[in-house]
């Protein structure tokens, strides 16, 4: 099954809003750190329900926001969640971004980058479309150090790229992006039961659940175009 087919099914089942709810725990903290100024153009790569684009319009005064997703159904749903004429949703390929060189001020992606067919080409495309000084905020929960995420590949039919922190830094550098920062954004909103509630259906120990959400959380790598 292709990425498009997989997430068309998700959108048709209404799972786009569930993704939004889960991702918002850490995405809102990542978005708050983006240096978006009034009038800036922002691309949300792998936009899903489009929540991130709507947020940067509402809270940071972004001038123009594009959400791009490989799933036509995701993009269709996202369009239905806003009537803001300055927010547009497109269907496209991460490896061939439909934007001119030096045309985007900031790119954001949450839990989508690892679905790219060729992540190195995606980074080169991001570098191409970013204006000098533009930023790429790349947030993922599926990465090498997060051992609790490794089994996710077994539950989805499309191939995912699992890089380490160092591999993300190296790939950003190879694409021509400076790595301004890299850290973990903890999920402090997922409720963790008391010790006597374990094991649960999903967790053997409370320590493992704490590690997953409070320590590993979301890996954020921030690139800057020279």
C-alpha cells in the first residue's frame, strides 16, 4: 500500500482528528518556537488535518500558509476545517515540492518526514524552497533512540525511515542546512497511571511509559538555510 492509500483510509475513517489531538501535545510547543513574523510564508509538510497551519495563522500572524499532504483525502478534510482564504491545502510529493526557489520563510513537519520516499531528496527540496535565513522545524516521534517507537513499523503498511539524532544532523548538513538546535520535546499531557496500575494493555512498567513520553517525547531538529 502506498502512503497516499494508507492515509486516504485514515482520513476517510476520521483518524486525522485523532492524529491532531495526539500530536498537539508536543506540536504546540514546537510551533511556539518557530520565528514566524507577520506576513511570513509557511509550509506545513505532511499537514494531515491542517492544524499546524491554522495555528501559525491564529497565533503568529503568518501571511500565507500552505499545507501539503500526499493524501488527497487528508487535504480535502483539512480544507473543510477552515474558511481562511490565506490557508491553502495541496496534494503533493515530498520529493518534488511545488514551490519556487527561495519562496518559503519557514517549513514545519510533525510526524511525517519519515514517510518521504527519499528523505535526502526531501531535505534538498526544503533547502531549495527556503529563503536565506529560513527555518525547517522537523519533529518526529519515530527515531532510533526512541526504542518504544521501533514496533510502529509493524502496524503500518508503508515503509518508514528511522534515523538517529546524529543521522538527522548529518542529513541536514549534507542538504546544505545549518543545524541550529536539536532536542527532545516532552509530552507532559499524556496521562501516566500510578505504579499499581501496571502492567497495562500497552505498557509493562510505569518506567517505560515515563521514558517514552517524558524523556524521549518528540525529537526536534531545526535547520536554517544559509
